C-alpha cells in the first residue's frame, strides 16, 4: 500500500466550520481526481491531517491527482514503522542506500497526537544516534545536512517521510462559487486557472477552446466529467447549480455585466469582471504557464 500525508495549507487557517467544509470538499475532489485517473484512493482525516492511501499499482495515478488538486499544499509520501529510534534509523538507512564517507545528516521529527514517551527533540536525537551506530562514517550537521531524515511521530507508530511533492495550494475547487470563463487563447486559460486556484469553479462561455478546456479539466473534475459536475458542490453549502457571480479573462471587452437565469430573467446583481493577469511580468506568466500545463 502507498500512503501520503496531505498538508492542506491555507484551508487550515480558516475558522473551524469553514475548515470542516473545505476539508470535506477537498476529500471529494481528491476522490474524483483519483477515479478519473483510473485509481481508487482511501481518504481520511485525523487531528488536522489528511491521509491518502491506495494500492501500489494506483500510486502513480493518485500522486498525479494530488499534484493537480486545488487545496493541496504539499504531500509527504510515508511508510509506517515501529515507533522506536532503532527501527526508524534502520529503515531510513535502507531507504537511502550507501552514502559516501563524511556525508552529513540530520533528523527532523514532528510529534502528532498525545504526548507519550518521546518529544520531537528526544526522538530525533535518539534516531540520529541509532543511525550513527549503524553508519559511523556519516556526520551530523543540524543546520545544512546533505541528507535530512524526516519523521512524523504518532502515539502508536513512526512514519518515515519521503521526498515532498508540491501541490498547487490555493482553496478547494468550488468553495468560492461559479465564475464564467472566456477561453479564447492561452492568456485566458491562465487567467481562468488563477481564479480556479482561489476556489472558484469556472463555466466556459460559448465558443470556448476545447484544447484549453481540456488542459484546465486536469485541475477540476467537474470540468472533466458530467457525473462529477453534478455531484460536486459549488459555492458555500451544498449548492450544485449556482448563478455565476463573475467573468474571468486575460482582457475583457464587450462581456456581459448581468446574469440571465434559466427562465430568461435577468439577475440584478452585477457580474464582476476579473482580469487577474494585470500587472504580471512576462517571466511570471511563463512560470505560470509551465505550472498550468504540467
């Protein structure tokens, strides 16, 4: 089984009710993203952390889902071990393989859950001693090590963390409602991605580029599959068919300023015009383009 610990980032700064809602939305989004990639993931939350687990054969697909789900700040691959310094030290050395003479290391440990026998500092120190006993040719450098051993310590187990995967960050898809999207060129697509990153779900305007929409669909399952579009809530609460509150594009000209309902009635609330690329440098836009197309 493959296991990841998901850092939810910005969502954890919200009030408890909002955080609970955002976490629920993120869980559903991750399930949808995994399913669309042909994988099944078991997702649970414990003490402010989210855990994602799947069969080894599905690990690549689930890792890709984690990289493309808004609201995921960072992801740590993890393996479970006995909560003793000797067990963790031995496992860490087995993972890293042979290291040259004089390679420096440091153990970074963070304790989760109720305090037990160990604190973060004492477990890190004891694990470092266990590693040195097994590999005396290594040296300790707490400030700038060649190899950082990262450990998440729980009351009943220790989890050895692998190389961190960066997520897109932002807010879970849909929590900030629905926005119309002008998708005529790549600049429009980048502008749409930026409002998606802030928790908005987009509704492409008529004539939107199918190629650009396909790129954005990697980031929101509601754009990729009609089933998930009907199942995933958009906006506060459990709304599935909200009215759009804004329109986004790289440069908006001649765009609507009001919303027309399904029965033809014009909604009085103004439609906000969003141009999030205003002020961006060419270098910033190129960096964003690489991220969106990743």
